[in-house]
């Protein structure tokens, strides 16, 4: 496949890419109104919560990376902590050995994403001179939630897949089983309306985003969660704050790459790229077995470090930045055998998420990710507000000796990790992907195909990808390759000892990736994922 096989979207005054075209258009509308990249991202984040409801919600968490020319990037952690009543003893008293994936007991962490919008808006005002009010930024989301949006194939198929598991969870059927058929599954092209969510967004637009945590909306949320027997309380909401964080930074031969620190797995994504910087050769075929093998083996090494160290940073015993030091990465690279696959245990499995990117005419670049963890999160939809609450806290363990034990006030481990790169040649790139364990793997594919092999963003994202480990509907830990890889790649990887499984040609299990590159002359290129309903929108 040639790097020039597909053309990227090009522009000069601004660019947005998201996994749903309406969210990309919302961001572009803000840029055209004179807004900056941060304001545009808030608009896109609100819209995507309304138009891609199976993938994310305002009842989830979010993470931001923001780059401003001439200054160090900043991160925003909008991650909710475990409820004060969420203790191991409380779950054990119910006879549970693990935290349920669905239902009220899975809804045990505060939803942080709206607090991230609020902090980003304040940061934009203070640092970028942003002037657009929250009401303008939420305008499209309110209209789409209240007026409806056409159901995508992704949403319809996801509801079909999860209907039996979720139809008994409070609020799910009323909200999502709205189709005109015996099962209630909305068909592709049906009009999907969320009037309660529209009213909630309208309230946030006029009462302020903080109302989610310390206002009438917070009291409504807390009352509904209490009625459903979730451990979350009003006090948990009131105590929550988003926070500014210093991103992790990888010194790379081509520049510096940034990602979020723990509790995210940003370290994993950076370690993989650090190892590949030492292992990849210019003569490798980006669709060939050597390339895929190197990426997969680097992933195994990084996942082992993740599972040993990464948790809420308040409970970590090592500075994650030290794990990006050249000697550490040198030693990891030396462990890779190019002639045999290393043993592989098990990953953490899938997750539903959206990644969004925006770069404006001034070069302000935003890489953002928003998630409710599994498809439809806990499945709970709150009666008054229409908010679908996340199940991020089911990633905690009920074993007090585990790396991530359930502890009141503790932040859960997050697969979420938005990425950003500053190249020595003056380029800036934002990129990312959804999909749990697949996030760092797809990041390695997209980054290396663009940075190492010179492919444009659309070609790099369109090209076939792989996923090591479990994904939706599959419990095996095989190395999954899209069918568009050459047959020689499949055969050679099997000879190296990989347990290879063939997936669909454009399989949604590979996640929804995106990337924007801004060149030193101000020109922009972007690519969106054809596995999604997305678009790149520029001007």
C-alpha cells in the first residue's frame, strides 16, 4: 500500500477529526465563529456525547492534552474517584468476589468529564483569551439530543449485541430500546431522541457546568443514584475537581511525544513508541510481518510494566517518567527477539471510548478522549437527567493486595490516553484511538506509519491494523489481524509463534483512530477512521 494511496483532508485555518461527522462539524463551527481549539473541543465533546451514545456519555470520564506553540503542553485529568461508600467490605458483604460490570454497583465512581470541560473552558479564557460562552459551545449537542439524530449502524449493532445483557438495567430499555420492532432495537436511520439529556445539557448551558457537581443537577443525580442503590452520594460529587497535570514526555529520535500520566496507560503508549524507535528499520514493510511482530512484542513488554506499576498515582511507588529513561527503553528493546514471539498472558479487554482532535490557526492543538468504559457503561440511565452512568469502577479489584484495589476516594486505572507529538522539523501531531488494550496498539500503528514511514494521516489510519488480546464478543487472547493484511504476513506471524486470528477487512474491533498533523508552515492534514462514522473537517 502506498503512502499516497488515500488523500488526507487538508486545510490551513483549522481542523477537527472525530468518530462522528456531526461532532467534527460542531468543532469546525466554533473555529469559524472565532473560537479556539479548546472551545471547539468542548463543543465536539458535548456533541459526541449526544450523537454517539453507545460509545460515551456525560456520565463518563475525560482526559485532555493541550499544546500551545512555545509553551510546554498541559494535561487535564477529569477522572472521577470511587465513592466514599465503595469499600471492599461492602461488596464482600453482598457475597461478591468481583465488582459487577453492569448495574448500580458498577456505577461506583464519579463522572468526571463535565468537570474537564469546565476546567478547559477556564484555561481557554485565562490563557487563550477565549470568549465563547458555554451556552454557545453546547448549542449543537442540545439540538441533537432534543431534535434527534439518525441512528448509525454502529449504534444499532451495539444495541443488538448488548440488549439481553442490559435491558433489565434501570433506565436502559426506556432510553435505548426505542425501535419500532418487538425487540426495540433502533434500526439504522431511525430518529433517536433524548429529551431528558437535552434538558440536562440546557441546564448546564445556563446554570454553568459546575451545576453537575454542586447545584440542582448534582442533587438530582445524587437522588437518582441513591434510589438505584449506587454507592455514590452528593458528597462524592461535591468533592470532585478536575485537575491540571504535567504530561509524560518521551524523548524520541524525531522529537518529543506526550501522553497522560497515571492513572491512565499513557506510559504504555509511550514505552511502545520508545522501543520501536530502537527496533524499527526504514526498510520494513508497514504491512509486513517484521513490522507487526516488532509492534506486538513491544506491546507485550509495555503491558507487563503497566500491570506491575500503574494505578492511582497517589498509591504508586515509582515515578512513571523514570520508566521512559533511555536505559530502560534500551533494555526493553534488547529483550525483543525478531525470530520468535514471546509468551503472552492476558490483557484487560475492550472498552468503548471516543478520541477527538482539534488544531486551530494559531497552532493550539488538543488531543482529547472521553469514555464510559464498556458499551453503555453501567447501563444505568438516571430517571430525571437521562444521564447514562459509566462503569469505570468495575476495573477495581476486591482483593486488597491487588494493584488496583477498591478504595474510597481512589481513582481507577484508565485505559484512556490521548497522544500528542512535537517533531524536531516543526510539525505537531495529535492522534489517538478508542478501545481499551487496543488504544496503545493502534497508536503505535498510526504514529509509526506517519512518523517513521512518511504516510499521510488518512493512509495510515485506513491501513489494516491488529489487536493483541480480547475484544468485543471474543474471550480469546489471540493476535487479531484485519483480513486486508497480505496472506504472507499471516503465515509469517504464525511461523514466529503468534496465535493469529483473521478479522473483518474494516473491523470496528480495531477501534476508531484519528490524527491531525500541522506543518511548520501552518498547513494541516487530517485522517479519520472509516471503521467509524467520523469525518475530518477543515477550512
